[in-house]
C-alpha cells in the first residue's frame, strides 16, 4: 500500500455556532493529484486552511507523513485564493515569488542569490520570466495566479495545497497550470486542489474528495466520480458527462 | 520674521532648533509607521488610538497631580494600548465590523477624556492649566529631552524594521501564507501595532489627538504614489513626514498666531495633493495624458487596419485607393491621415492613399505588436 501523505482525523471546524466542517476523516495517499469538490459553503477552503493551521479546528487532528503539521512545514506549499491579497501592494512579481523561500530561511535571515536563482527558475517554469520586474497590480488575473503558483514551486515541497488556482483564468493559463500540476505528480509530489469545474475533474485529476460540510466520498476518480456521489454532494440530481 | 530669517535662526536659536528637530523626527517616524497602517488598511486605527489616548493623559494627571510630560505620555500609551486591544477584541469576538469598532472606541474614549479634562479644569488647582494643549498640540513646549526621546524611539523602530524587514513585508502582503510558513504572525502584528501606538503617543504633545492620524496617513499616502517598491515607499514617507515637520514649523514660526500642529498637517496635505496629481505612474495628470494618447493611437490604428483590409485584396499592396472609400468608416479625419503619412504608414497623392510596406506590416502585426509592447514596457 502507498504511503499516506496527509491524514485528517475527526476534524471539526466552526465559525460562531454553525459547523463548517463536521467530523472529517480523510486519507490522502502520496503522489495523487486530488480535487476537492463541493458546493459553495461546503468548507473546501476551510478544510485546506484547517489542515495548514491557518484556522484552529475545535476538534480533530491532522498529520503530514505521520507527524503534526508544525514539524513538517517544509514539506508543504500553499497557494491561497488569488482574491485573498491586495494586488496593489507595492512589490514586484519576482519579490512575491521570493516570499516562497522565506519559510526555509526562518526569522531575520535575508534571501540571497541562491533564493533569487530559485525564484527566477520558478518564474520561468510558469512562463512569467519576462514579467519579473512588473508591479503585481499590472499583471492580468491569470498572470497573478501564475505568480502565486511560482511562489509555491519555490517552496520545493512534497505536498501542494491550492485554493481554486483556476478561478478567473483563461483557457491558456488553465492548461499551463494543469500541465505544471501534472508534472509535479509525475515527480512524485502530492497535489490537492480546491476545484469548481466538475466537467474537467476526470480529465485533470486522478483522485477526488466530495465535500459538503461532511465528507461524502474520497477515492480514485474512475471509481467514485459518479452521479450518485455528485447528487449526494450537491443535493440535486446532477448529471455530468464522464469521459472515461 | 520671514521664512528665510527663520532658516537662518534655526542654526543659531536653541529653542527653534529643538522644535524643528522634534517635528522633523516626529514626521519621519510617523511617515515610516504610517506606511504600515496604510498598507494594512488600518488607516483609521491611528485616529482611534490617538483619541483613545486622551483619557490616559487626564488620568495620569489626576493620579500624579503633576504635569510631567513623560508621565502624561505614559498614561496616553497605556490608554492607547487598551483602546487598541478593545478594538481588536471587538472585531474578533463579536459580529461588529472594523469601522463600527473603531468608531465606538474612538468616541467612547474621547468622550471620557473630554469629561475628565473639564472636570480637571473645574478643580481649584492652578497646576491644571495647559492640559488641553494635548487636543491640538503645542510644538512650542518641546524641549531637548522630548526630542531625545523621539530620536531614541525612532532609532529603535528603525533597527526593528531592518531586522524584521522580510517578516513585516510578507505579513503585510499575505498574512495567511506567512502563517503557513511557520512565522508567528501574532508577534509581528503586535510589534507593528505597538510601534504605531508609540509613534502616536510621541506626537500628541506636538500635533494633538485630533490631528494625529493625519501625520500617520498623509506622508504614507503621498509616498505610495511615487513608487512600487515597499522600501522606497517607507523611505519617501519618512522624508515627506520630516519635511512636513520642518516646513510646518517654519511657516508657523514666521507668522504670528499660526499654531504649529495644524500647519504641519496642512503641509503634509500639500504633499498628498501634489503627489496625487503629479506623480508619473499613478498621478491623475499623467494618467489622463496617457489615456488621451492611447485613444489617439488607437484611432490611427483602427484606420490603418481598415486600410489594410482593403489593400490585402490587391496583389500590389501599394495600389492606391480613393480617400472617399474611407467614408464608410468613421475613424478618420484629414488630420489622422496626415499623421499616418508622417509615420510613413501611407502615402497620399491627390485624393488617393496607398499603404506603404511599413504600414502594411504595422497593420498585420498590430495585435502581436501590442503584446510585445506590453512585454518590453518594464
């Protein structure tokens, strides 16, 4: 059996009174490219944030390769939702990507030429090298998303969490991003993506988790991505064309 | 006294020099820390904190019965910090929005402070006169000791800023991401907020609780207009702040009956207005000019493309066509045709135009060209 990259036990999260995630148990095997799908308000982003310790759960635990997240930070990279930051912040694309190296640097130590080289390589990988000195507000939505992806690539992690990386990007960027994600999987990395477009799930991903406050199902796309689970998750009789 | 006399006097006159140094240092530290407040979208936090400091001053006087500046400012610091933590508590623990929490704390503390001030004024104690100077500030009361205090705090603040530069920057841009990297964002947050409160408290004596937030925000807002780099923005904000201090003091010292605090704030406001209009990248003036030029260029390009669509049907692209056929197309005037001839895109002979090979290629590559322009714009 494969190694478990991420294990979530009995995770429950609530803002105020209403639970956003209820008693989630989840095993994510190493080396999968996994989509988390579910309707709005299903807790998809919250699940990622709780796993990464951004939100404190009221119950449950998370482990990354068998140890708590605190001990395994350097194995994990994160791409937040593009809308979560102010893109008018006075900084350049290269600078944002460099931020991916801050975690391994730790407190006070400044990034040097080694970190800069890594950042430039990541920018090249996402096709943004010629924009390295561009102020980030002067980038298109798709370009901003690529910069965020490059920042995660610089973290050189084993597990990548991405919150809606395809939101508001054009078809070209979407293909460019998914190709990079597939490359990561080929290199043995685990990639977990909050995803909205059900049509593309079978084409892009090999693993899927259905979420709607509770975990509905998780497993290989070819086994569990079916009308039955979609209906359970979305509450209506959902039909998608699945190209197997 | 005229402004020039003032600058001569600054060198020789001890009092004037002290006050000028004080306002300059104050402007610098406020500009520096104000940049953080502006970038964190906490502009109004400064206003709330400065108002929240007032009851602290009054209580410190009531308890000690003395008007020692340091003691009063310590009181201001304590009550400013209490106000700040209440605001943060309200935002995280209740459903109240940030603006409501700020407004509540601001008016509550300020009201309480005013109440205490009027109570103190009614007391049969000659010592109480002059506490109300903390409302609008009085730079003339600055002494060397105050300036040393300000300079020391500015120095410490600078060292901390340089030390934690990377952490401040990433926290300002993306707090969630910073947390996943393992940085203690609460610590960074408290550090920034503490320094902002400290800067406000230092400025109370000079600028006063009512106008203090302008000292924080104006230099930072002006600086943001001139640069897209955080380091330069903070440097410029400190510079603008210091200049506002110096010029404000100069103007107020050279005219009778002009109170220093408000003049400093007005000078800072001039920096803001000039920056909003004249900064090359983000200023209104140059943006408007660029916008106009782009529209003109686009008009020319549209005409060119229309010509291209006609010319492309002929074997010889330089085959002349009547200007009349452009009538179907709205985008041209005599002037645009002349401009196009100047650019060597077309030749005009009599009532006929013909594309040049340069114009033909230009039209073919218009779309690609735009992308390329975009790339080389850096």
